[in-house]
């Protein structure tokens, strides 16, 4: 290690740059001790090991026992770097560990450590059901040796199975299942109906993906409400007849669309010469706006796919089909109408929580991923988590080539297929990561036409996908997949049995090709990380086209008019390379800004949710409702027995609490939508949002009481009372109109943009 | 408002923030009174005394107001927050001209952080320039209108001149760096916007001495009268600053859960004083020009033009001066509002996201409607600004004295102080609301 390198590192540490704040040196000093203790443990019987495991408290003991248990149960002895990972996880940080370094085992030992130190129960949060099931099963013998029980939850688990799984010491569960279980518990009307036990510690797998990318995704529980009329199909038909540019306009960033005056006139004529902006036609106008959004902004096979007569969303972060996810606010029905399907019933939001808020409910939080440093600042800002960079066991020898940039999509695809064909013919396995489902289909067709057999991963279920991706390292294999496919599954050279390992390694190992830059460097790095596992040879390259959405949306004006080109449309111009990188940074900034804004506005809602949850808890577990009724309507309350009054009062009060909360959420959504306009009065929109949200919430508590009393007074005691329970469905989506909560900029910005406009119009 | 402060102090988190801000303010004031090395403090005080009695309409008085008197005494924080503000404005302007900066601005937070870094470098650069200029002016006596040439503020010492001057420049530049940091600290960890709070502090810091001066010259009853008048003015300003016309807006994007909540939750607030304090600053800066011209034309036998300008446009008590001042403010108010509130842009934004004013069609009709309301509301706003701004001048006529030219109860100062005060209180209130759920249930 050179002096300048050390100096630079010291300086970075002084600046608290992510990845430098966790000092691994004290951990490294423990390694010899752990090694020595491990040798002592080797002589013990399994029973003695289990008994010792129950008493361990010290880090050294925990790691040594965990390592020994892993060796006995799985035949895998944790490397020193894995032990460092365990220590980082026990220290409640995010451990950055390279792909294939055995994160699963490290997490298991850390989970054991947290339980035995009294921070249980531990939830290991995974990205999908497949990984939850696989990891729980895989690690079960280890836990058994350590004297712990383990369970897992998937989307198919019944409530009884879930309750059982959450009772175990360690539970493997995907983030959305855990979040929805929590939300459903929040609506339980009987204590026995609840599923989750208390929350202790969360160890988050693929922490960057869950804690950052998906953080702003709200998990929403909604009840179905009957819709008397069906304006969506008429609206869809009307909008379909419109022509883009003439009748409606889409903004450059592709996030919103609006009718032009001409389009409006056309619509109003068809609807019978009405004024859509009259208050009585607002429902129709809403339907048309939503239909326009569905028609103009959501693209089939990019944003959603149609399968078995249903519309299924594609997760924009992962490029995978998101099961049981819906767009909110009638958009989903509008998309269904656009595709000529039956529109499903619309949901009214009953409860909502963002992934971020859910994860923060855990008193103890740790995480692991292969790419954490890039999001270090955000992890610190939102979760107060630091990143510990764990060195890899064997240095990575993957060769990352520079981007190949082409002027058009056609030229890029041609070159891409040519490169794949060359490598395929040589026998080198190739993995191609595409940006979306339709791109993978186009590529599939192109490869088939060129005579290259390939496997395409899209919209398959997680299990099959894992099996396919595990074979992506086979001699001559060509695999096309979207960005996150098969994450968490190792790609071994020469296939999962490693039969052809030598032959493939000689050819240079797995070759990873990205068919376009993603919205963040981190996702690019994840894709690259599929190759070069545990010191394997490998290579990676990205093929970019100047017609990619990323470049068009974010760097259209930074591209030189006449870039220098080579034969075949390959661009060789530093300015273009810089522009592509600029586009990616802009995209990262935009995403970050959306995340931050969503978060800033959700903080107050989150506090209100917690406050109301406390109140709900009291209603559910104590007799406050009955007491209140006795005090407020003593005569009627005396007519029935105490037991039934208790039950009845509780049911009525809970019903009104849930209803009012749903109404409150709708009101806040309404305020949020237009609050950016307040900036025009030189006030901070966020402050104004609080100013609306807080009094509205303070009115909620007395209102619950009033409504409860009113219902009780009105009801007929002989007939009893049953609330109209809405059926629970679970939509969830990312739905953002605005990147910035002040689109007009500060006054200075406006002044300057005015100056700029004047200058440009003259110049 | 008082109760807000009391409950703010009961919230540990917020109490910490407020105390932190007060601590920073204390440091800022300490630095503003701390003389730089090489400055004769005794002479500074004598000089300030001399200035009080004389005519003090100089170019630097406004700057001195913003630095809380630190400029005239060449203290460590003599330059105050002004270089930082200037640097921010310059960099904002440069984003229009330099494509690289425009790119950075688009890259969001990471890019913005780089621009902030450039702003800091530029601040230090400006600080070197400004401190050199002021030191030169101070040494030649011009900074004080040649009124205290007998008490040299930077006296000759045995050290060579370049050492003294260099030391002063370094000290003031470093001081500016510290002020910049203090401002950022307030924004990050305290309450309110750092720059505004520091300007507020500087202006407020002059209140006691100016008040003393009034007490001295007008006696107790005069003093009480002035205070009463000032309170009336402040109350008026507080009311009008908060006055706004709310134009209801409706968003038609949601198919479910949409209810009418009285239509009050979403609106465009059009303030009566939509322009803020800027028109006053523009107008008074423009009215400095005749004064500046006179300084250059000064001679033993003044010509007709000189006398004309001096009588009608450089004497704050003359009716022509007051009238011109008022008219300039009216003009700048309309001008500034038309720049910063672009009805077409607002209408376009609303249309883009599916919003509209009930009963009015989106696009041009909405823009027309907005500019109609705006033009009607701007007139009272402009008149109000003009009246507040010329009040001190009327005051001079009443008191028959020119000694209070820039006294801090004047229009600009009151407007700035009330503005910053309201903004900060609102922020505290909002944070207080956010935290009001702790112990919500008892």
C-alpha cells in the first residue's frame, strides 16, 4: 500500500465518505482468536455444540460457533472475510460483500448472533419469495445445530402458516410479504387475528435494492368499493381516437401528458358539447385524464404486460413482473380498459406504509449487498446506517471494457447480435442484461434470426428463473434477462455442476453484456457483478445507443451535433461518452430527489399512522370504547350486558377509526397533489403540507368518538350490528407526478431563467 | 407566536436547534465587533462618534447596515454575509452562460453540491477583492466620507505597509469564510435560513444604539412616541405580509377517494406583497445614483445642475425626492412581480399535471385569469411598499433632522426583519407540529 494511497484513504475517512466510516481493524484483530476457538470446538459433539451455542454472548464465541456449525451442517467453512461480514452485520451496519462471497451463510451466523444476544426475533428480509424459501431451507441445518428454529413466509402461505413462521427465532420473508402482514395486522379487529409477533431485528439482503430502490414504493392495502358507473371504457375509447402532438402533448421527461385545446374541443364535441371544466363534469374529466395517462405514458411490455387476460405491472427498478401490484387512483382500471379487458374494481386506500417506514419499525437494522458504497450517503441520510466494505476473498479479475456507443438503436442491435454470435461460436457463455421486457423480446428475435439459440428470462416465476440463471455459465450458453433476474443465484462457470469449468475459464469466463445503461451506475455494477465470481475470469461491456430513453430524456441537449464516428455507427467521441455519463447522473439525481421528496412528505403521515396505531391498540386491548359509551350514553349502555357492550363498542369504534383513517389518507393525497403551488406565495410547500395535515389529524380523534356514539345511539340493540367490511385487496405502486416540490424554482431561479430566455432569444 | 416559542422550548429536539442558532448568532456578533489586527480600536470609536453627528449619506451605508456596523469598524467579520450572497447570485447567473454549470444543476443533489463548492471558492475570491478595496478606502479615509481623517483607523506602524494590509486582507477573508460556514450551520442544524438569519441579526444589532440615539436627542417622550409608532408600523407590516388571495385549484386525476373538502386545500396563494423587499432595494439603490454623481461633481463653486440635483434628488426630505422614490417603488414592484410570477408558466404547469381553476378552462384562459387577479392585487401591494419605504423620510420632515437617514426602523430594515422573522417562526411552527405526536395519547 503506497503512501499516497494511505493518505487518500485517511482523507476520505476524515470526510466521512461512505465505505470508510466503519473501521474493520478491530474486527480483523479478533480473527486469530476466532480461529483458535474454532479448533477447540472441532472436538465437541453436536449436542455439546448446541448447548454451548445457547450460552454464547461474546463476538468471538458467536463467530467460532457459527463457523463450526456451518462446516458441520453444510460442509462450508466460512472464510475470514465472511466472518468479517458477520461482525459487520452484528455491528448493525451494511456489509458490502462481493457476489458469491457467501452472504447467505454470513447472514445466518449473524442472525444467530442477534438472537443469542437478545435482539430477536430476527427477520431476514429478502427480495423475493423464492430466496426466502431457498435460504431458510438451506440454512436450516445450521440453525438446528445452533439450537434455533427457523421459518419462512411466501405469498402462498396461509395465515396459520404465517403465524407459525413468525413465531420462530429466525424468519425468512420477502419485504412485501412482511410489510403486508404488518398492514393487515393493523386492521385486525381481534387480537387473535394478528399474525406478526413483535419486530426485533431485520437483516436486509440486497440492502441497496430494498432500502433505496424500493424504499419509496408504498405498500397499500385497499378495500374494494362498488363503482356505480363505468366511465373508464368510454374514456379509453375516446382517448384512443386522439392523435399525439395534435390532441395531446407529452412532456420531455415522459412523466406527464395533457390535452391540447384542440384535443379538448374534440372530446367535448363527442361528449355532446359540454364544458369539461364545469364542476359537474369533473368525474368525466378525471376519467379522461387517467385514460390519457394510460394511453400515452404507459407502454405495453415496458411498463406492464398482459397475460391471462390481466394486466401485470413491471417493476421499474427490477425490470421484473411485480405480482399482485396495482396502480392507484383508477389508473389500473384505465390500463385494463385500454387493453380491452374487463376493468377490475377500484380500491379505496385503507392503510399504507412505505418500504422505508416499514423497515424502520425494526429497532435493529443491518444489511448486506454487493453494491452499497454508491448509496452510502442515502443509507446514512434515511437509516443512519454506515457501510462496511468487506474485502473479497479472492481478488476480482473481471475485465470491464469501455462502453460501445452507437448512434441508433438499429446499429446497436446489429453490433450486439454480432458480438454475441462471435462469443457463442467460440463457446464462451454470454449473459445479456436488457432494460425492459420488450427489449429482451426484440433481442430474442434478432438472435434467433441470426441462428443463435438463447434462453430468455422474462415473466417466468422465480424458481424456474433461478434454475435457468444457475446454468448461464454453461459452455456456449446465451442467456437474455432483465436487470434483476435471478439475483441471489450464483452463476458458476461450466454450469451448476461445474463440469466444463476449465474449458469455459480458458475462453475468458462469463461475458456479461448490458444492452443499455441503466438509470444508475449501481445497477450497472450489479449486472457486471454477475461475472467474475470468487476470482473467476470474466468480462463485461455495455452497448449504448443514443436513442436510449436514458440519453434522450436526460442528455438530449448535451450531445454534440456531429459526433465523431467509426465504421458501422460506432461513436468514438469523448463528448458523447461524457454526455452518456451525464445522463446517468441526471437520472440518479432525479430518482434521489423523488425518493427524498416522497420521504419528506411521508414523515408526518408516518407519525400520524403510529399515533393512531397506538390508539387502535388501546381500543383493541382495553375497555376504553365501552367506558366511553357508558359515559356518553348511559341509558342505552345500561340496556345491554357489559360483555356485549365491550364487544360492540370495540367493533364500532374500530370500524370508524379505520374509515376515518382511510378518509384522512385520501384528503392528504389531495393536498399533496397541489401543495407545490403554495411555493408561489413564497412559503415552503412542506411546511404548508404540515399545516394542513396536522390540524386535519387532530380533528380525527374527537370525530371517531362522535361517530361511534352516533352509530351506537342509532342502532337497534335487538338486531345487532355488523360493519360493512370491505374486501381487502393489495395494490401498490410508484406513482409520482413531480420530481421537485417546487417546479417553478426559487424567485432567483425564475429571475435567472427569465434572463436566460431573453439572452437566448437574442443570441 | 409566543406560545409557539414556549412549546418549542419544551421540545428537546427543537430547543437544541434554537439554542444552537442563538449560539451561532453570538459567535457572529462577537466576530463582528472583534477588531482586525492592525486596526486602532480607539480611533474607530471616535470615528463612529464623528459620523453620528455629521451627514452620513454615503455609498457604503447600506452595506454597513447589512454587516451590522462591522464594516465601518473593519472588524474580523467586516464583510459579513454579502460576499456569499453575491457569489451565489453570480453562480446562478453563470448557469445560464456556462453549459457545464447547467449540466451540473440538472444532476440534482450531487451536482448541486459541486456548485455549492464553487460558490464557496468564489466567495473567498470576492472576499479578497472586497477586503482589499475596503482597506484601501479606509486608509484613504473615503470610507468615512473623509470625516475622520484625524483618527487613522489603520495607523502607521513600524511594520511595512504590505504586512499590515496583507494581514488585514487575510483576516477579513478568513472571517468571511467563517461567516459563510456559520450561515450554512444554521441552515443545516439550526432553525431558519442561515443567510437570512445573519442579515436579520446584523440589522437587529443596530437597534439598541439607534434607540439610544433617539432617546438622547428627543427625550423620553419622543422616544416613547417613536417606539409606539414603530410598533404600529410593524403590526401593519406583519398583517399585510400575511395577506393573500387564494385561488382555488382542483386536480382531476383521481378516480377514487376523491371528495370535496370545501375546496380549500389546494390553491394558489397570491400575496398582497408578492414582490417582497426587492423593489425597495432596487429603488433606493437607483436613488443613490444622484448622490454618487454629486460626490464626483463636488467643487467649490457648484453649477446650476449640481444645485438642482442636490435640492430635488439628493435631499431625502424634499417632496420631489419622496415622490420619485415612491414612483420608483411602484414601478419596480410591477416589474419584479411580472418577472417572478409568470401566469403562463403557472397555467402550463397546472395543465401539465391535470389541475385547473374551477370554472375556468386550462391554458390561456387560466393564464389570463391569473394575470387579471395579479394586476389587481399588485396595486395595493405596491402602494403599501411605497408607503412603508417613505415613512422614515416623512419622519425626517416631522423631526426636522437628517440624522436618521438609515436608521434601522426605516422601511427596508423593517420589511427585511419582519420577513425573516415570519419565515423563521413558520419553520419552527411547522417543525413543532411534526413533533406534536410524542406523548400524543398520554
